[in-house]
């Protein structure tokens, strides 16, 4: 669990007032100067949505005119998002990891996939404006080595210490988990079970980074993933025909809630979705919205949890356009 008395990232959760979607954000200077977009609070749905190419995870598509083994591939990249927890106002922001897939042309080798995915994690805008990163802006990737026989990937970096580094230990731990999730996912696209990450700084093995332990190969912490992910539609997606929302979630008692908003942030539909399987497990869910008129929409999937409050618990949102 990530607990702190002051928020360290822009919080872009939404509260409701008479059916109209409102936006609340809380930011501190420690996070805002590391954002890859404007540091001013971003209203829900305010960022312009652009069309994206949707590829299945790890799918390689031949690139017309390409030579050698260069292909187009969807790389997994993890970012940090927040939602409110706690019974008292104004609530406590809780950081969790969310995943995007970034189409790219890359040589068909795991080390290249990892380097490109981590560079995206460090340097590229997230498609979803509610996601951000923690790493210092000057951070870079020097080299990547995938040791498949040991289930290990070594990431050699530069610029990770200095201006903009995380000031809090839990923020540092989340940054390392962002790297671990991104690197292991990218390295495993060909099916190899890569589960651990070693971090180097300019060729030297590090034992601590920003107060967080890094002396042993780092593994994924299963508790830092957001309990709710929307897989489709993706942020800015263009949908033709019936709209089907899919994702994975760890809902409280296997039931979650959803709301659909029009371009004016007015709720136009809502309902309940569910997952199969035992409580506490990540399972797929599906929401069938059927045919919608042409226009812009936002889907929000959230969990009322034990508190029963719409603005206190896991959430994910996506803007899309029906064409």
C-alpha cells in the first residue's frame, strides 16, 4: 500500500453532482515538474483525443517496405494513476499502475523491445492524460540485456539521480515498480518467462535508489497494479458500430459499476458489470453499450467497494469516438 500525508501526483478522479460529471485534481510541485504534459490540472475528458492503432499485446505486423526483421509491434508501457481512498474528506490519493500498449516499429529482439518500452515510459506522453510518470526527466536508457535462461533483464540507465528524483520512499518504490512491470512485460512478449529486473547506473550495479532497496533483482509487487483496467476502447479510439467495453478487474465481491457520459460530461447511461471467479482475483469483464449515435463519449468503470462511495475507490476511464 502507498500511503502519504500529501499527494505526489495529479489526481484526476471525478465526483458527481446531479448527474453532471465534475473534475477534481490535486497536485504538488514534486510531481508536476515531471509530467510529460502541461502541469496545470487536466479536466476529465479535456485533452484532445487522437486516433490510435490498436494491436493485440505483442502482435507483430509486417511493415511494408521494411528490411531485415523490423516489424510493427505493440509494446506494454506502465504509468502511474491515482484514485481517492478513505472515508473522510477530501480523501487520500492512492497511486497505482495502469498499462498502455504503444505501437512501434522495432527490431524483433527482446532487448530492443525493453529499451523502447522503457524509453516510452520515461519520455513519451501517455495516451491517457490521467496517467503520469515518476522518473526524473533526464533519465535515459543506456543498454538492456535480457538473460532468458535466468528469467532476468538488466537495465542500465543514466540521469536517474539528481534533479527531479522522488523525494519519498514510497514514491521511489512505485517508480521502481513502474520500471519492473514495463521491462518484464516487454521482455516476455515472445513467451519467455522474464520476472526479475536488475538496475544499473552507468554500468554500475546499484543497491539503493532514492531510498528504496535495489540490492537484489527486483520482482513485481502484485499490490501496485490498479484493481481496474479498461482494455478497450483505448483512449481516443474510434469505434464503428456496437460499442463493447472490455477489461480486467479485481472488483469487491466480483461486482463493479460503470457510467457513460456524452461530450458535455453528462451521464447518459449506467449499470453494473461483474467478473467470474474467486474474490480478490483479476478477471475479465464485458460491458455491451450497443449502438451509440455518432459523437464523443467517456466510459468510466469503478468500484464502490466496502464504503459504497462513488468517489472512493478504484477507477479507470477512457474517451472514445463513435464514427
